[in-house]
C-alpha cells in the first residue's frame, strides 16, 4: 500500500491521491511511520545559544524545574539563568498539558463508563497509554536538562506557552 506524502491518504492504483490529486512516489506504511518518528526526534536544539558556564552552574536547577513542587526553585535561586528559564518554561508547558490531559481523560472515561463498562475500560486503557507518553516527555525533559542540552521536548516543547 502506498500513501500520499502530502495528506497521508491511500493512493489509488495509478499512484494518484484521490483527496488532493497529488502524484506521489511509492510510500509504504513503514515509510510513513519513519517520517513520524523523524518528526518526533527532530526537536529543535538551541544549546549553542546558551553560555556553557551558565549551563554548568545551573544544570541542577534546570532538572529541579521538572520535579513538580520544586518548579519554583530555579525561578528563585537562578533568576538570571537563561538555561534554567528555558527548562522551567518547558516544565510549565508540560505541566499545563498534563493538567488538561488528566481533566479531559477523567471526564471522558467517566462518561464512557456510564455508557457501558466495556467502553469505559477501553477508553481508560487508551488514556493510560497517553499517561505513559506523558511520563516519557517528563523523562526527556529531565534528561536534556541533566545533560546540559537546551532541546525542546517533542511536540509539547514547540508550544512555548511561557517564555
């Protein structure tokens, strides 16, 4: 099976997309998955924009920014650190995402559970997988801060809700 590189729709037998009429090269499902993985791994790295001395002195504060209640520690202890502010910004974006995710997941799971137990269990399982993805995002953020990288968290890091 081949898919359109523009919109992702399955191509007809002539290699033309019925949705956007674009002619495309043969693209397999594994190629489409590889493109998604590449996009996931291509988070922007701005480490060269930061002073190496700032990174070394404030690396621990950047890590603490991801640890919930310690979010205020880098703001108070390293207020002039551009590196610590970057990671606090990433942590706040991630925190906002998680709060919204938990609220939406809770409401939808409750509604589906009211409709039927089987549907509730299925929806709960899907949301649990989303929680694992969220945990992976936290680990990526902590790992980047600990290694002294100013690299965006995939997907969430591009939002820049707080600067």
